[in-house]
C-alpha cells in the first residue's frame, strides 16, 4: 500500500511542472512564440503548438497514470531535447541548473517507464 501511495505522489510531483508550464504557455501564446523565435527554433508557431500539447497531454497522462509508459518515454525525450535547446549554456549557472534539472527529470521518467504507474492509476484498471 505504501508503494502505491508513493508512486501516486511521485506521478503528481512529476506532472506538476508540465501542467503548470503547459497552461502558462497556453495563456501566453504571443510571448512564448517570441521566446521560441529568440531560440531560433524552426517554425515557432508549430513549436508552440507541439510544446503545449506535449506538456499538457503528457502531464495529464502521467498524473492519471494513463498510457504511462509511452508518456514517460515521450517526456524523457522531451526533457533531454528541451535541456539541449533551451538551457545548455555553460556560461550561465542558472541555465545550467535548469539543464541538469531537465536531465534529472528525464531519468525519473525512464524509471517510471520501467516501473509503471503503480496501483492507483488508470493503467492498472
């Protein structure tokens, strides 16, 4: 029972950053697209749409424990990709902290991929 509760709390904590960030981006499309232009991403409006979808759908899937293994793989890849694109700047300590945070989250998602969502999840039903 304790393992099931810990797995649920872990999913809640792992999904929180994606749900908050995805919602914030959805509410600030112009600023987010401008930031993506600054990063020189190809097709910033498309990058914006993909980002909002990955963060909100992935965050909800992890939270609910629905399709957890594929969602965890997508988010692990996403964390590494965003670390490289948006945060890798060895001259900026703050950005490198975000870079390492993203790599840490990718590791957590790989663990979630291996372990699954746990007892209190839609996958388990």
